[in-house]
C-alpha cells in the first residue's frame, strides 16, 4: 500500500472519530435545546429572561471563538483546549436535572455555549489538517452529516422521554449517556492522534504568515450570506402567526430542512473538491431562494423554501469551512477559524435584527433585503476564487 493511501486511511479514521464525537455531542445539546425554553419557564423565568439567555448564549458562542482560536495557535495545544470546551459543553447539560432555580439553569446554559465556543476553533483546525489528504469538502461534509444525525436524534430522544410521561429533568438526565460517550471517544482520539497537524502532509501554497486579502474578502462575503439568513425561530413564528401550516407540522418542516442539510453537506463537499469555489457560489444562489418561498409562498412553496434553507445550512457547516482552510497557513488555522466564526456570528446578529424589524414593517422589504445580501456575496466569492488555488485531494 502506498504512503498516500496510508495517509488517507489515517486521516479518515481521525475524521470518523471527530464525527462520532460530534454526533454524540449534538445529540446531547440539541436534545437539551429542544426543551430549554419551556424548562426555564417551568422555573418561573419570564419571557425576557428566556430571550436574554438565548441571545447572550449565542453571542458568547461566537465571540469567544476569537479568543479560543488565538490561544490554540499561541499555545499549540489542540487537545487540552478541545477537552476543556467539550467538558463544559456536555457536562453542563445533565447538571440541569439537578437545579431548581432559573438562575442556576441559565448559568449552566451559558456554560454550555461557552464550552462550544472554546472547542470549536481547535476542532475545526484539527479537521482541516486531516481533510487535506482526503478532500476538504468531502471531509467537512462527512463531519457535518454525522453532526446533523446527532442533531436530529437528540430531540427525538427527548420527545420519547416526554411521551413516556417523563419530565424535563428526566430528559436532561438521559442525555448524560451520549455526553459520556462523546467524552470517551474524545479521549480515544487524543490518545491515537496526539499530533493532528501531522496529518496534513502537503504544503499549502499560501504564504505562511498573516491572514491575506482573500481571507478578508471571503469573510465579508460569508458575512453577507449570514446577515441575509433568517433564523428558524423567526420562520417558525411566521408559520404560526399566519396559520400557514398546522402547529404540529412546523417541527416536521424543520426536520426536512435538517435532512437536506446533511445530504447537501455530503454532496456539496464532494463537488467542492472537484470544482472549488463555483460550488459555493451555486449553493449561495440556491439558498437565496429561501426568503421569497418561505415568507411569501403557500405551504408547498414554504416547504421548498425550507429545503433551500437546509442547503444553506449544510454549506455553512461544510464547504464554507473547507474553503477557509486554503486561505490560512497551518500555524494560524485555529485563529483563522476563530475570527471567521466570530465575524459570522456578528453579521448574523446584525442581519437578524434588521430582518426582525423589517418583518413588522413589510415582508417584501424583508425578502428584498435577504435576497440582495446573499446575491451580493457572489461577486466577492468570485474574486476570492481568482486569488486562491483550491488544490484537489491527493487521495480519495
């Protein structure tokens, strides 16, 4: 067997381990997120408290990635930072079964988001090193598919617990099992692959110091996409407000979007390794259709819109990250991902505020805002494609 096949085989084992970790992790915290709101309400937290906890949690989940990414590259310690992040991210969830005041529950929910912020840049940097040998689009796409499998399964587990007349606390307690499994696989991966950077054998063509112009152009382009992207919370609110579909169907529309997300991540990832940036541009153009379909269409068109929305989610978690790896030198990889995630979150927050204001004023203006921002990202992505060489994988 050739050295390249050996490199690819080791890389795939590592990618699979990270995928299993993400599967169990998403099972844990996405399952918890499905009942966190009503759980806070059961502890007599008001709507303002719930909204503030949710907003602050998302802000911390993005903003702290900048610090985490910088520290990861500065210290060169992927695994310790990843383990601290996953520990906070996962163990905060089952502890919710033990609290009886909303203040403590809110603190644990914020710790969960903080843990995710700490571990994400290091995890993405390690994944970028491994995917260099097998195709970054395919590797990130495979990881996202496993991630979404966990995100789909976790809420189903909680639904099963509630169906069997268990309470919210029983649900949080049950999620201890996938949390522990994720941490065990994490420890195994760290033992088997103590130096993940060595998985990236090929030398990047980009200069090895600093973040260059293509990186910042790419960040602005992806920021435009994020700003024009409506959160499902608002979409679900819209469906319920105008009685577009029966209330029990709303989660089903979301489930369809998540299934499309997983499939799109795999397909787009494979295509990205072959054709590069044009695949991201095509996915962006397809995603731009979600706003008119969801906010102006009937039930069937809205379902089609949710499928377009799912394509966008799949692209964001796979090929968006895969492309970034070609613009950042290995020793700055975690910092690059940290800045990227933070910028993405800030653009998303600003865009969500504008979309929320426009929703109460005019749906047509909302749709125009969302579509124009996402279409406006295409020329920027084209400029990036002319400045960055996306090298195909050495082995498949």
